[in-house]
């Protein structure tokens, strides 16, 4: 029965990561193989107790439904009926997988085998079976298959050294973190681990960071935050739902003949003239230099302004394979920049025929969590800096500042609504809805699964937490007649101002004294304050709000 | 002129009107050996100025009046008065034509012209040509060396007239108005060496200078002498094409906290990745007409006949694993995520520093959020929020939606307090889907750990390359400010457009030296870091890893023509076999019915022909069979392109 629960979990997990897979990369081939089963099902049926639930192919809607069927109570029953549980031979399972790989006629760029288990001694100490499994594993690894272990914590601890250390692929590099060496005690963590591994780490570009004449550090540029979009649509023929191909042609309007690239030029219209360039001139104009990073100098970190932002950052990591010694110099640079709290200012040309941008290289030290799993990798974050053209000239409206009492009240509000922000905390409702819709259509569901809009303010909760604070704040800043919800009054037309002016608010001496006592004079508008000054014969030299208030307070307190 | 335009262009409700009045007379051509003459400098000022106006498409009308000309052509010339003054161009929007005229027709001439007379002609021109139209910004820019005899009696009348008609004046001279004034606050600037100043001013120049000063001080302007510029400084400032300017658009909304607290706000884009205003259009190479070129996209089924499908018969589908799920636009619209539109709602507040990562800023802009204009109460309420956040070092996490049709975002609103204004700065933050958690090998590795000597080499490099330093007065000086540099892409773009407009048929010019210099390491730093760099180079051995160059053994698919040539050259494989490999690739390429693949096949065939000169047997037989198969395979389009592309090669 223990095996049964494990099975259930395993399937569920697989199912979930599978859904993720369909969404992230639909071109991958995936197979699902159970081992230690009662029933056997595999090509040529040469292995007992190995059940190929899904052959190696692109996952589709049907498969998702089939795995879905194995979930829950009902699923467990179904699993028990169809596959059952029996003797374990990991060697046979691996062999079977090897066959699955070799049966594929396509050339696979990357082959990975993930073993999900909670048993560190799958053969219960049967050394023959252990040896068989080791041999098969090394065969597989020789053909380029990477074997990962996705193991759950078991009572007494999962001991990799007992058996699995010989099965799994060694880390790519001796410096690579042993990500899979620590068992996980939570299913979610494991899932995260599966997901994290799914993402292909691919450099946008490999180029040189030039510190000076002949000092080139090879670096790779990685995009670590990219706005996710709905995946592109495919055009289909309405009658048959088969994909159509598009053909784009450029031709001469009059003769109808196709135009070769050399028969086309590019133009822009300025000052009454069409200015014409060759196509390669248009590219040449954008070329300033070859791609690369060129160090200009260093600046203290506080010189990087928060609002100097024009596009998401990228990440820089050394490429030892391109220039030997890069990692060492890069590491020294990183260490010193971080220690001295400075950033490196560079000129950056990201690819051929791209004009330069200036960037700030911000040092980022490696961080690990308690489980020794890397949270932030070591390297430089590359912040794009704006040019003069990227700033817009604004004419900021001028207002009096709030008084300390008002600010303090707002501080109470802010503190009540304090939460710990996590960058993974918000899903994009637009994309989530789209995927749910697709899923519903693909799996013939009645309606798409509901999404939770995480970026919607939880208004009731907020109101409840704030309680009377909102009204107290409003009393401090807004006069009774003021309604911020109302549409702003239509702009007054010049010349008719008299009729439309706000009714004059006359204050009695008591009201004014109350304002002084409660520190609420700031709530009043400048004209009202001026009138009050006149009314009480207060002479002021200044016309600024604070000066009027100060004068009134001085008079009424005396 | 630089400051004038950038200041006035925004306050000018109607069109800005400028008369450029340039002295082309005899003395303007004088120059010390190795120096540019006043004429050349003044012409550059005019050229750069007009250039800026043409390419920034400002609302401006321009006239050009020349004096000191051999001929006379102006409405006031009569009875020997107002001689040697020529109205070259009447008030009009500046265009490329004017640029060409300045380039070719504004040349040094040999007479003397009275600058005060020329000024009267300009005033008359402004008066008659702006009559009945609404103009609030009238300006005359006078460029001269002041080396002429002048009839000073008219000065008072002219000043009165200028004041009455609200015309402002600017002077551009070869020398500064006062020696000491020019140097002020410009200590950083290299000595420009104004021509003429070395030898001292002539008697006329001194006398005229007094007149200029008198005029500028009696006009109703704050500091009249500030509008007297030198040619060199003007060129320096005009060098840059005007930065791309866009009028900020207000976005009125309400900042909400919960259901019952709202503050009326207005948002503006403050920083954004500015793109060029105009796109390149495709024109026919011969006629230069865009109407002669048409691009068309057709859809066809993936069958042998490539059956064409009408646009109306196409629906959208999306991949769901190996399946493609048809999803009509109507259904998409109906099922998609919908929201209530415009909003700026606080989700909560969080600590600024530790949580919000700079490198996780998303989007391409920063919004500045102010209280609604003319709403003092909103001003106070927002100020309370800004100050509270600032004191607590916190930010608001908000939901932001520009309008009903745009996708909502999550972002952070930072408090920003400046001397004269307070605002919130909004920046978009990532969604969970946007983040890619890559892991990289640790650099804490024995192989890569730098030694103490290496670390100290890096230390001294940083010391020598600090761009921010304190001067003797303890004030910070920043040697390199990217945000002050105009986008070089735009500068280069307009430089090339200008060149092509003025000198068609000549190759594009190199990047201007000032621009190259602006993008480079400051000279001081270059000098200072030389030694530390040398040390660094010694301490850190860097060796480029030799990529094992695999000898080509077959014609690949990436660049078959190149591989083919390489293999022929290697002479390892028999010629026939290499040809067979190439034709195999060509056939593969032709199975994709797409112009790009056609073009690639054509380059292959060209390479094939070029390598077959000694032995044409394979080439001829392949081409024969290819030609024969064209109708069956529906490759007529390809064949047409091939014939066009190779027409000169066929014998």
C-alpha cells in the first residue's frame, strides 16, 4: 500500500509537470514508464514488470487525459487494476528506456531520463540486480542520456550513496552544484526542481567584455526576465482545420514581376524630399562597431538612478570555453565591485548592426538556500541606461506638502497593509486564462477552470484591516464637501469665471481655532486661508501656504 | 539658438518664425592661417540649424537674407539705399531644398553690407510676410563679423520698431561679447580660439560691438547680452540633432486603497525607450516610388498543388502539445480575460530595498504619478502617501491598467521627493511566468579563485577608472553621463539622411568625430588606467580557446555554397561527389516554397556554375534536369528568379 501511495504521488506529479511541459515546450518527446509493476507492457514485451504507459512522442491532449485518469482515489484503483505492483528491476527498466530511445528515428539533441522514486535500495540489496542496473545506466550515459534522480525523502533519510550515486549522471562540471543530491521532503519542492530543470539555459549572445587593449573576458548574455506572452497562433483552414502556409511576395505593381532584393530600396520622407538608401546602407547606418561590451569606467552604486530604466535587464556570466582565464578575471571583478559597492559602466553592442547603448553592470553574489539550492547565481546584472532622448520633459504640478500629522496617519495605513513581496507571487491573469481556455477546448471540458486574479486588490480584506483609519485620514486631508470620486469639474471658460466660482467658505473664529488645535489648517485651500488672514487682520508678507498657516497659528495662539 | 528653441518651442502656441541674416561680405572670408574663416563658421551654424529644423519637423518658418552680396535684391532697395542685400529665401517651412541651396549657393562674395540696413530688410520682411497671420514668436538671427561701416543714426528707430513688433534678436559673432564673460563657468571647455580675437578687434568692430550691446540692453529681454553668441559655441551646441521630443500625454486616474480611499492622480511617461518617429518605406530601385512595390501574403494548403486558401477561410489555432486546437477569434474574444479598465489600485505595501530587485524591473518605461492638476486636496493626500512611503522606506505594490483594452500589470510605486515636486514613480514588476530561474556553476571554485595579487590589480584598476570624483572644493564631478548623450543611432541616422539629401550619389560619410568621442572613454580615464591595465594584463593570463576547426567533409545546410567551394578547394573528395552533395542540398532547399529558400538555392547554383568552368558536365546536366522538372514541381516562381538572377551568366 505504501507503494500505492507513492505511485499515486508520482503520477500526479508527473501529470502536473506534464501540463507545464505542454505549455512550455510542445516539441519535446516524452515517455512515461513505470517499473516494479505487476503487469508488463513494452515493445516486443521483452521485459517483465516494466510498463510503458506512454511511448516516446509529443505529449497531446489525449495523454493528459490518460494520466489524469490515474489521479485520486479512482485513479489509484485504476492503476492497481492496469499496472499493479510487483517485482522491481531497475536494470530492465533502464534497458527498456534505452530501446525507446533507439527506436526513435529522429536525431535527438538532448536525452534525459528522470527517475522518480522514494526507495534508496530498489532491489533490497540484491547485488546482481544492482550490478545489472549499473551496467545499463552506464550504457545509457554513454549514448548521451543524462540520468537525473528525482527522489523524495523517506523515513530515515534517502541515502544516495547506497546505490543511486552510480546510476545518475555526474554533474556537468565539477564545479556544478549538486542540485539533486539533497532529497526533498516536499512534493512542491520536487516539482519546482523538475520545473527549474525544464528551462533551457541558452545564451542570447556570447561576446567579449573588453577592459582595455587586448584584455577580453568572454561572457555569455542570458535573459532572466522576459515578458511572457501568449504563444503565437497557427493559421488553419476553416473547413479541415489543417494548418496553412503563408507565402509573402514582393512584386512590381505595374509589371507584376517579382522583385529581387536588389530591385528594392528604402526611403524616408523629410523636408519635402524622398531620401533614398540602399538596403545595405540602412543596415550600415546602424553599425557603430562589432558586438561586445567595452568598459568605460566605474561609478558608486548610488549613482544608478532608480528611474533610469528602459528595458528589462539581462545577466552576464563568464564563458571559460571561449577564453581561458575569463572566469578568474570575471570572479575578481565581481568580488571587488561588490565589496566596493560600485558598478561598471560599459558601452554595449548586443549584436551585429545594432547601435550602442550604455549599460550598468551590477554585481550579484551567489546565494544559496538552506538546502544548498542556488537562489541567485553569481554574475553581473546588466541594466540598460537611457540616453537624453529617452527622457520626456514634464511640467510637474506644484502642490503644498502634507503636514506631519497627515503623513503619520498615512504611515499607519501603510503599516496595516504591509506584506512580503515575492517576485513569483503574481501570475499573469491574461496568460493563465488563455491556457485554461485552450485546455478546456483541447480536453472537451465544459468550462475552463477558474483562475484566481492575483493582481486584483482584495478590497474587503483591505477595508477590514484599515477599519476607521481611512475615515480618519480623509478627515485630515479632504474637506467635507470634497469628493475625489467625482469627475473633475469641466475646465472653466475664461471670461465667465465670476458665475462659476466656488461659493466662498467663511470660517468662524471657533472653526479656525479648532483647525489650529487639530493641526488641520493644511486641509484648507490657499484662497480660504487668505480670506481668513484678511478676516482676522493677519498681515503676511508671503503668499505660500505654509507662510499663511504659520501666520494664522501665531495670531490665534497668542 | 539652441537654448532659444528648446525653451520657446514649447511655449510657442503658433508657429515660430526666424529670419537668418548672414553676412557674406568681403571681410567674412578673412582667416588666420590654418583657421576656418568667419564665413565658413557662420555657414556651418546656418546649415546645422536648418538641418535640425528639417529633421525634427518643428513648427517653424524660416527666411534667409544675405548681405555683403555682389547683387542687390530686396523690396527696400531704391535710390542707392539698402544696397548689397539679397533676400535669398522668403518665409517658408525649411526643407531639403533649402539645405541644398545653402550647401551650393551660399558662397563668399566681395562687397560690404551695412548690418543695420540688413536688419531693417529683415524687419520689413517679417512685417509684410506675417501680416494677417498669428505669430507670437518672431526672431532675427544675425551672423556677421561686424567689420563694416554702419549708419548708426537709424539705431534708435530700429530699437523702437523691434520692441513694438515684439521681435527678438540674436547675434552670432566670431568673438565673444566680453572677454571675461565667455570664459565664465566654462572652465571645462577647451579654449575654442575665436578667430580675430588674437589680433584684436578693428575700429569698426569695436564701434559696432558698442551698438550691438546698446541694442541688446535696450530690448525688453531679461539678460540681452546672453543672446550674443560666438560661432564656435553655436556650432558645438547645434552639432547634435535635436533630441527626439514628444509631448507628454496625461493619464488621469484614481489611486485607490481599498474601497473607500481614493486620490485623484495624473500619470505621465517620464522615461521610455524612444524609437525613431519614422519607419523606412520600401520603394522601387528604379523609380523610387513606393506605389510601384507591392507586398502580398497568400495562404495555401500544404498539398502538392499548393491550393490557395482565401483569407476569410482561415481561422486561428493554438498548439496544445502535439494537438492544434482551433480557437476562433470570436471565441478568443469572448473567453479571454476581461477587466474593468483603467486602474491604479494598491495591493499592499512592502519594503523598498531588500525585496524589489532592480534587475527585475520589467517593461520599457517609468511613469511619474502626480496629483490631479488644480486639485490641492488630491495634492495633499498624495503628498501624505509619498512622504509616508519615503519615511518608512517602502513602496506600494499596485495593479496598473492603462485602459480596458490593455493588459493589467503588477508594479511598484516608489516615492520620489525633489526640491520642487513630489511624485510616485511607477515601474512594472515581473509576473511569475516572466522569470527564468537559471542556475550557474558557483565561481567559488579553486580553479577560478583569484589570488590576492590579482585582486589588488583589479582594485587599482577600479581606483584609476572611477568616473565620479571630488574636486578641490569637495564637489562631486561625474565625468561620464550617458543620460546627457543624445542617442547615437538617431544622430547617425540624420547625419546620413542629410548627406544623402544634399549630396546624392556619394557614399555615406563616416561617423562624426564628436559623436565617436562622446561614446568613448573620457581621455583622462584612458590615460590614468593605462598602467593598472598593463598590470592586470600580466596578472590575468587570458587565452582564446582554439576552436578545433573541423575539416569540412560534406556540404552542410547552413551555407551550402561556402561548403561547396571549400570542398572543391580541398580536393579531397572527387569533384562529382561534391557536386552531388550540392545538388542534394539544392533539392532540399527547393522543397520549401519560399523566396528565402529560392534565393539560397540560387546562390548555390551560382557557386556551382563558377566552380564548373573547367568541367561543366555535372552543371549542365543538373540544370537540364532541373529545368525539366519545373512545371511538375510548381517551381515557376523560382525559375523566374533564377533566370533574373543569372541572366548575365548564361551563355
